[in-house]
């Protein structure tokens, strides 16, 4: 696995649009089948946030990348969402979407699908406007620092969300657990964490750059959560079917976690 300095250097060549096309276009974004990977992720998020258990003033999305799909169900339950990413190109991609700039990635099929599975009969444009209005801050982050945002966050967030970030930027299992511990400092005691990540993946492509990933299995995820002090509430796993193994990575599956930071009320 590549060390942190070399990994940071590789990420400077990350191409947001290539990453989006590889992972959030057909066949992976096939909304005709609930069994496809993107609908599965959206269903996990909708069910978890729809329970009403995870809510509050602030949610921090750790390592947002250039994507907003992971926030669609969460945005109904928080006054403010803070997106974060290490790369300025990804932060700018998010700012462009919030502004509604022409030529940004088309997330409307994702928003329409989430509205459908949430079943409230809401026009998808209303959810899009709500997310844009609540996505008020887009900040730089480094999950390998004890204070990932550069300074203590006051007050701490009520919930954390992170999708396909920590295993993609951690050289080894110890670094993955430390990164979980670092981002936990952003979360209030008793707060909830929702994580999506890759299982059995060693690389992915984002344009001209091939980026290493820490291969994890279910036991690794459980061990890291325990080591970072989280209480596991739910863990689901998805096996990537052969037709979705398109060569842009070697991912074997996806994990979905709902965990809680001890303490609080």
C-alpha cells in the first residue's frame, strides 16, 4: 500500500468527472433494479434516516468527494449539512452543484429515486432545493490529523456521514482506525455515524490516475469501529455482481454501517 505522502501526491491528479462517470452512471446507477449497487446504497440511507433516530442541528459529511447522493435522505433531518473534502477540485464541484451551474453532473435521477422510495409524494425539485439550502459550508478536511478540520468544531456535530473515503486514503488498518478516531472528535457524545465503504477493493480509477485502496473485510470494519470507540448498531454488506465489475476498480462489495459514539443522553 502506498504511504501517505505518495498517496496525497496521487490524489492531486484525481479527476472528479471521470470518477462520477465510472461510479454513478449506468450500469452501476441502474434505477430499474433495487438490487443494483446505487439503489442499494440509497435504500440503506433512506431506511436509516427515515427511522427518525438520527437527527439534529448539524451533520458533517466526511470526505464528500464530488458527490451529493449520500445526503439526499439525511437533509430532511438536519438544519445544516457541512460537506468536506481534502481536494479543492471536489469542493469546487460541490459548490458548482449548489449554485446550479450549467454542466454539472446530473443528480436528478438519484433525487427522483430517493423521493420515490421515501414514498412521501414529494416533487424531486423540492428535495433538491432543500439540500442546496442546507448545504451551507464546504470545508477542507484531512482525516489523518487529530483535528481533521484544522480546529475543534464547536459545537460538535449531531451526526457524521462518510461514504467511500476512509479506506481509500488509509495506507493500512492502523491508519484506518486512527482516521475513524480522528473524525469521531467532530461528533458529540451520543451522536450517530453512518458509513459506506468498499469491501475487498485494492484500487480504483479516477481518470488518468490509479488510486490504491485498503482492502477490508467485514471483520476489519467491526474491529476498526471498536478500536475507534464506536458502538455498532447495524452492519449490512452487499456483494458486487459480476455485471457491475466494470474494470474501473476491483471492488468485491460494499458495507453499510450505523454506529453511535458512546455518552450523551
